[in-house]
C-alpha cells in the first residue's frame, strides 16, 4: 500500500514539475513577446 | 564453466539469442492481426499473417542453429551481448518491413526499412505514402514499433524471458541501457515496462478525453490518443495523419503531448527514484538540471530571435510554434507544429542553428530519447569546471569532484573521457551526414538540420526526407539512426565480429589452397 502511494505521489510530482516548467517557459515567452 | 563457453561457439550463442528476440517480435504481430480482425481489414490481416509466418520461420531457424546454447547453458560474454543487440535490430528491421511492403503504401523495400528503423530508433521520419489512408492495423504496428523501440527490443525479450539468464546484463547493456534499478536484469526490465505501462494508461486517458472535447468520435479519439501517446512517450514523432500534430489544431492536445514527451525523455532511473519517494531527484539530478537549463536557454533565444523578425504575432502562437518545436527537438520527439519548409523559409539560420544544437544534445541517458544526452553534456561541462578549478588551486588543496545522478558519483577523468568520446562519435556521424546532404545539392543549413535530426533520432524534417531523395542518403540515414540509437559500441562490435569472421575465412581458405 505504501509502495502504491509512493508511486502515485511520484507520478503526480513528475506531472506537476513538468507542468510548472511549461508554465515558466510560457510566462517568459509572454514577457519576451510583449517586450 | 570455461569448458561450457568454449564448447558452444560465439556464432551459436549469437544466433540463439537473436532468434529468441526475432520470435518475440513475431509474437507481437498478433496485436495488429487482432486489430485487423476487429476493424475487418482483411488485406492488412493477410499481410501480417504472411509477415508473422516469415518472422517465425527465421526466428526458429536462428534459434535452431544455436540450440546447443540452451542445452549447454552457455554464458553470454560482453562481445556477445553487443553483437546480439546490434544484429537483432538489423534482422528485425528487415522482417518488420514486410507488412509495410505488402501494404502498398511504400515504394521500395529500402523505404520500408527506413520507416522501420525510424520507428525502432524512435526517430519519426516517414517515407510511407498516403498516411491518412493507412489501415488501422498498420498504424497500430508503426506506433507499436516506436513504443517498443523506445524501451528496447532486447529489453522486451528479456522481460518476456521465463527465467533469468546468466549474462543477461550484457545483452541489456548492448542496447545502450546501463542502469540497474534492482539487482537483477529481469526485474529492471520489468520496472521499465511497468513505468511505461502506467504512463500509457494515464496519458492515453488524458489524450482520449481531450480528443473527445476537440470533436473526434469515441473510437477514433481512443486510437488517436493511443497512437499519439506511444509516439510521445517514446519520443518517436510518428503520427497517424500526414499533418502530424497539426491535424488536431488544439493547444490542449499539444500541451498534453508536450508534457508526455518531456517525461518520456527522462531517465528510467529518475522515474524509479521519484516513484520510490526521492522526489528531490527531479531538481538535484545532473540530467534534469542539464535539460532544464539547455532547453530553457534554447527556447528563449529562439523566441527572442523570431520575435525580432515578427514571425509569430502573439504569445500563444509563439508558444505553440516555437517552444513546442524546440522542446520537441530537444527531447528528440519530432512532433512538428509547423510544416517542414517553414523551418527553412521562416526560422532563418539562427533558428535552424539552435534546433541543430538541441537535436544533437537530446534527452536523458537510459530513456527513450536520442542525441548525445544531457548526462554527457553535464559531465563534460562539470569536467571542464573541474579542470579549471584544478588549474587555479594549489596541488595540496585539491579535492575529489562529484556529480549527482540518482546518487553522488565521482567525477574522474575516465568518466569525462568516455562521455567526450561518445560526443565526438555523434559529431562525426552528424558531420558526414551534413557532407552527404551538401554533396547531393541541398543547402548547408538544410543538410545540417536533417543530419542532426537523424543522428539525434529526432524526426523533424526541413523537407529533405522524402521517397524521392537519393538512395545513398536513405542508406546513410538508416545507418545514422541505427548507430545513434545504439550509441555506437554495439554497432562497432558487430562490425568487428563480422570483419573478424571474414578474416578467419580468408586465412582458412589461404591455408587450404596452399
């Protein structure tokens, strides 16, 4: 059970990390395009 | 033990295990056969039945030649592991091309081999014609090849293997994977598949829902979701439609695929570590650091360069057309949101140069991605800093330098040297590819773009790859994709083994004649 929970948390951590990175790139792209 | 290895010749060992991998692949053809049955595609079903029969016969023949390997339980040595991996990929390229040839969507066997190698190596360049009218079974086969190729054909065979084989680790390393997640290879390969299958379920579901939202019919949405996931996760670049990712006209679809291919380009060791609770690994690992830094710089430079030329009018179109393509190139995926010639006509030399650099860098080691890998870039960069620091500090105060990749590892000269050697091999392969392109009259920037795409197993095209391109270029691109994916050593071992065999034959015939 603990292993399953760790896997689910790990999967969400990876998805969230990648989403944050994509969001960061989008924000900087917006700054450059407006500049 | 030594007696056993000597009793069974290397040829028999190589033949037996190559036959085993071929038989596993023949078994896989049942999936497109079932697909053809479900969708009542009788011609396609016949194509796959014929192909399966041929592959089974070849597999049985190869395994039969080396049958004494099983009887004597002969050990696999390092040289066998490398040669088996390289030879299996070559034999499978020909066998898996048969359904393509029989489908009538391909103009020659060479083109079919090109497409299969492109799939296996997760490159994504296509010579198949009229993709939009391909049978569902053949589409299933194309995307399966790229999905399985991403994890590795030998990895698949080792996973299916009933019991652990002595020396299996040597087979596993032969396919350019060297990470041990658990002490035994079978366990490691099963973890690799487990991670991929969990993501397959999550990713396909996300793309299916999005497909329904953007207006696809339920069955069609499911198939598109499955195919696009397989391509994205394996950083492949194949798509069921000619227009590639542009067919969907959807920011959400593009964003989901982008997240999938970024995750697909990560090391399986990293996935496993994070799933084991070591979540800090995502920011501490030298590979993720290297990827985030280089991809961020590349995206921003390209956005800045193209914004000055007013190529794209707003943030959303810049994100969809520039960032998506740069990340797709960096992860060696090859999904393109612009038409091939737009790179040449709109992006200019600066944009093309950045794309060439990121395509060559590629994703992570022991992942589905190609290129010379972020790990090696990080090691060489840290090695350079280490050398500068050594120069500047006194001999007494010298310390050991480390890098973090799953665990802290010692950064010594041998690690930097081996990383540099692989990078040099990639650069030579890229250089020759560019030279051949220019020899046939293509512009330098276009030749470099396409050469980087095949060397790094990316799949983006600037318009050179087509059924009409010279046969020499097709053959070289096949070799470049093959060598780039197997990271040279296995292919060099195969060449050495064949050359050694020819030399022995020559010596024997000379002795016989004298």
